C-alpha cells in the first residue's frame, strides 16, 4: 500500500477517559487542538494504540464521551485525510463502529508499509512484548473471539465500570509501571532489542515507530534505520511528523 501525501503524523497513548487523568476533558481538548492544527497539511494521521483507556463495542452500545475527539476525526476524514488507528492493550476491542462512522482504518497487528518513499514498521508496541508470560496470556485472552463473545453478554453497566476501575487500580498498584518507567538504555529496552533483531532479516526497514512505553525516544539503529517511540498524550503531548524528507519527534506547544 503506497500513500501519496503532504505530511504524515503519528501519535499514541492518550488513554482518553482514564480515571487517573486529573482533567480528562482538558486532555481530550488538547488532542483535538493538535488535530486541528495539522489538518491543513496532513494526508494521514496514525494513532498507534491506547487512544482510549477502555473501549468495547457492543452491537448497539459504545463508550459514552469523546464527542470532541471523534467529531474532529470525522471532520478530518471528511476532508480526505486518512485516519488509521492501531488497537492497544487498553482499547483492544475495536470492531466496525469507527470504520463505519468516521471511515477510520483499524489495525489489529503490526504493519509494514511504504510511506513517501521510505519503509515503516508500525505498531502499538505490546504486540512484540514477550517478557511477561502473564502479559502474553492476558493479551491472548482479550483477543480471543470466544472470550469476547462471552464478555459481550455482560451488561455494559457492569463491564465499563469494572474496566475503568481495574485500569485505575492497576496503575496505583504499580502493575502498569513498566509501561511508563524512564528510558532504560539500549540493552534493557525490549522495543530496541526487537527492532535490532528484526532489522537483521529485514534491512529495508527505514523507520520503526511504536507507542506503549510512554517515552520519547529517537535512536539510530543503523546508517539507514531509526527507532522512534512516540511518547504519549498524558504528560508529553508528543507526536511524529514525516514529510518525505525529514522524520521529526516533536511536542505540541501552544501560544
């Protein structure tokens, strides 16, 4: 798949709706202002997972809220800007609602794609996290079609409250600490380790871009390849911009 465009933008990990945000609406509004600021020169926007802290689509029910954000995505889509959304480990249950309502393209796994003459390897980052057996088990469980069917049989009144409460509890207890700890150095970062090993058999990859770790990282892997970890929209308000010549990791700054 080849995309011809002016600029391509990447962002990750807003965790919209999370109960641990001091002001959830302020986070959403800032993300919307960023989207509004790039709409004049954007050809596509790639949201690399955990855009929502929790998302589950029932046949007739989706999570309440996010009106400004979804409205802005719809506006960009109507302008002809492609909207790509990767599922993360928090918003894994995206099905057909966003594609039907705003024309978003949902990605359920890592993706290799050519963008403006360079080859990109894109993903949330949890897809290649093999350190914890418990994490891998939960990931398989959440993606299992039968388990999803069973979960859908529970009334949303209970599932939404449980999921948001569990997210808050796990953060307070430190279960999610690894996702947000400071940069550990090349030898201890699994995204770096994966990218270096993958590059050995796929030397044509120019850029690896991930989210998930909540850090801003721009690392040269070889003379022709770089790894970017896109940060987050919880405290860093960061994004990646690609214009066909320059790939830049930036932070959204307002006047």
